[in-house]
């Protein structure tokens, strides 16, 4: 099916919750908004009634964005090792000027030899760098790394790690350490697996902001990464002081641009100065600093 970028995270999460794990997003790096979401399902388990039920289950995901779910297209695949065939749809994905998201089974293309490589297993969890909110965070990390002393020596906290791509990018760009948490046990496993795949030391645990504060040993981080939906950011904001130092910087994504004004007010009410600093319509990225510590 065609996959509008606005629905990518929601669709992948919903399919995972329905037990559909063999999925892939196909797009060309030059046209990131033109995506196809592919899933491999045994025909015997998906007669017409089950196919209709799947479409019914997915349809409400478009409502928050005033989008109609594109039609599901079913195509029979020839008798082959279909459990592995989804891998052919993934390719090296350059992000910004320095980063490269590389599926674990691919060789490094010569034209990207100078980039910082983050190897990922896209089959283990969503959040591999293709969604606009993730790309906004990756590009913001790259910009930070290019200014002043960059990320060298910084302690990073990643709240809602997904596949771990943001924390791994921070380490590739020079961060000293990353502590990460996610509510989803599959995401925690994926973050750990991808860290090992890259040979990077990243500490991850299941839980929310309280678990992240414990991982940080009550020493708030210099940089907070938080790529989750705006209502969740607002709910967690009062606890940000436990995971982000008074002179630290936060990068918040996962929010729609039109949600920014209300979120800025909510953050100000609990002591954070926030501004929308990047956007890829309709998504935005917000930076936060403690009120009184604004650079």
C-alpha cells in the first residue's frame, strides 16, 4: 500500500501489535515522501474476511491527520523464501551530510565510504531513520556536532528509543555515552541488538522517564532526545528536569507543526523555553532549554 509519511509510525506500530512483523518501507532517498509499505503474510491465514478486518483495523489511524487510508493491495508471491525476500526493498539511506543508515546485510556502497555508518536491522523494530521526525532529529544532531566542541564528552538521554537509531547516531557523532528507554519490550531488544551490531556501548532499559532517570544514576544528561507524539511529550515534560541538566539541551520531535504553539506554552509552564527550530511538513522539531539558561 502507499504509505503517507504522516502515517508511517502509526501503521508500523499497529501492524506490529497485530503480530505482523515481516514488513518493509520502500522508497528512494531522493523521493522520501513516496513510500510503499509492504507486508508478507501467509495466504492460508488471510482469506477475504481477515483482509477486510485488517483494513478496518488500520483505517482509524488516518483520522488524526484527516487522511483516508490508502487501499490495501494484495498480490500473491511466488513460492520462494518469502520470509527473507522483504530485505531486497531496503537500501543504503544517506541522512544529512555525514550519516548513513545501512541495512545490516548490505555492503557499504563506495559512494558513501566517507559517511558515518549506522547499521540497522529494519526487521526488528520501526524507527530506522526514514520517518521525517527521525530525520529531523538526525539532522539536528549532525548540526550540533558541527558547532563548537560538538557532541564530544556529552552524556545523552534517549526517551522512547525505538530501534536506537538516534542514540547510535549521537555516539557516532562523538557523544560520550547514551542511556535509552522505551516502553515497548521489542524496541528495547531492537535498540540493544542494533547497538551490538554497531559495536557501540549504549545502555537501554524498558520503561519511561523514571527508568531513564535511574539509568542516568540521578545525574541528568547534557542532551535529551525525545521523538514521540506531542501529547506524550506534554505529559512527560514535568519530569524532564530529572533527565536533562539545568544547562542542557533537548531535541523534541514527533510533533506536528500546528501542535507547536500549545506545546511551547505547556513546556513554559514547567520551566522550559522551547522553540520550533526545524520542520518537514507537517512535522516539526523543537529545541528546549531551561528558562534562565537560554543560550
